[in-house]
C-alpha cells in the first residue's frame, strides 16, 4: 500500500515542514497514487464505515479562525520577515503548506500547542505564493483556509545555492541536488552556474548534472555510486556575475559517503522481493503490491525516509474502502506515498496476489528486517506492475529512470540541448498503503 506523509525532503526540491510529536500522532495519513500540483490524492488500506468520522465531512471555512501575517492578495509582503500563521477561537493548526509559483515549498515550524506556525527560511523576493492552512476545531472537525500574496522585489539579488543532501551516509542511488534562489534560463548563464558546481568523488566516477527546471539541478553518475565512496559537492559561484543585477551568492558544501550497495527488486508478477547486498542475494521475501486501480509504479525508486510508525487512513480522500491503520516499519519511496512497510493484515495475500493501494506490503518481521538494513538513498526497483513508470522528477528521486544519453542532454556543459525550463511537480508528501 502506498502513503504520502507531510515530510518534504530537504533533499532536493522539497523542504520539510516541522511538526510536533502531538501533531504527528494526530495527522491523517492516507494512501494513493493520485497527484496534483498543490495537493495529492491519498489512498491507503482498510475497510469500514466512515459516516461517524468527523474527518469525512466537508471542511468548514476557517478564514475567521486563522490569522496570517501576509494579507490576502497583497503585493508588497516583506520577504525578509517570517511568514506567520496563528489559530484563533480555540482552533488548532493541523497543516500549513506554502509554495511559490515554481513549486518550492516554504519550510516552517509548528508550535508545540499547534496554535502557531512560522516560516524558518526567508521568502523569495518578487515571488507569488499560495498558502494553504488546515485546522481542527474543538469538536474535531476539519477546516481550511487558503490565500495568495506576492513579496516585494529585491533591489539587489544574489543567486544563492542550496546543495543537497545533508552531510551523512546514504545508499548508492542518492543523487546530488542544487536548488537556486532565482531562475536561470539562458544557456550561457546555465553553463556558468553548472561549471561552478564541483563534484569530487573517491573513487572517481563519470557523472553529469541535469537541469530539472530553471531553479533545480540533479547530479548522478552513469550508474550507481560505488559502495563506500566519498563524495564532496561545493559551489564556487559566489561573486560571479550571472546576469545583470544577479550575482552568485552563498552555499554550504556537502560531504556525503555511501554505504553498502543495497538493491531490492520487487516483482509484482512473482510477488517476491529479492534483496541484494554488494551483489549477493541475502533474502527473498513474499510481498503484495498495488491492486487494480491503485497499481504500484514500475521503475527505480530511491528510498527517501524511514519511519518506524505511520498512521494511514482514507479519510482525506474519501476512498470507497475505508481504513484507518497504524503501519510499522515504513520505508518511503515516493513523495506521493509509496512505501515498503509491514502489512500483517495481508500476510495471506503476500506471495499470492496484489491487494494493496500502491505500497509494497510484507510481514512485520520482514518489514523490520528491511527497515533495519536500508539507508536513505538505497534502491528499490519495481518490475512487472501494470502501473505507470516512475517519473524521473517531481515525485521523489526517479533520476535513474532516465537513460544516460537523455540525462546528459539536460546538462548545459555536456550538451547544447537545454531542457527542463519548467517547474518540477511539487508533490506533497503523503502516505499510501
């Protein structure tokens, strides 16, 4: 089954929203493979009658219950001041989601009492933002408020670069990322930026940048990184003139290591997942994947996060088959909500038939074994499903689903063909069972 939680990767395009433990326990998690630019349909596992669930009713208008530091439809918001959201009249905040027109998510922090939220990084100057706020009243009913605003243009601009992932050890499938504070579209300007992004690896491997869109680049080798490699990414862009009025700005280097080479292949036909470590098969486990209407995506996926417990429900999407399940040992594969996780309710179907809402289910003991084995950046490849192919961008790290020739064609240095001028899909992070 597959799920889409609210944690956006600060890896790559999406930055995380920080939620309190209380909020995480109360958040509605659900599973599905339906995706939209500002919100994602959810789907998960289970059955039951949702008529008594307050979350199944239409949300109330929370305009009077939420105050925002930026006035609706304003065009002169100061980008240097934090965006603030406050719950009024006894309501609490359950979700705050702000994005600019290119799909960049505004990271923020929710207070422990769920009464207030504030952004934790500056807004972009001269940008259009959409803010979506979810609330809950004292009776447990959900509310919604949304608004749009624009920030003031900056007198002087710096092209800051956020490099990723964070320092640490990852699997051999983890791409490097560079997020730009301003769009860069012209070929010569892109080449200048790309040449300033330096990747050094030990051992050395052939690799290339690819422009996902005008504000985001990914770097990957021709094939997976070697096991136990050391990789350093840094920018030398600071002070360089990118174009009139825009100069290279700040960035922090990334120092990344890889662990063992872990590759899992989940076959929706044989209903087995074969797990290899450094080229040697170490276990094959029975699984179930997405049933008709909720087919699991084919292709290569990079593990995004590991979550010991996720609550997966159908309440937020109005699924025909209601469920509300606490899922253990959940390893997230996509922003839209595909997981590998423990599914004790479907043990009888594992190895026999596909019964999930898109996730890869296995026994609790096998799920914990897999959870303990893998790191972020390890590879899970789904084959022989009847679902669509995993997209290279916009739903996690599907970079490896693009062949090497096309990948290099997205580089401003390696090819004269310049692609990826549009925004990446800003998939929200939700669970699917």
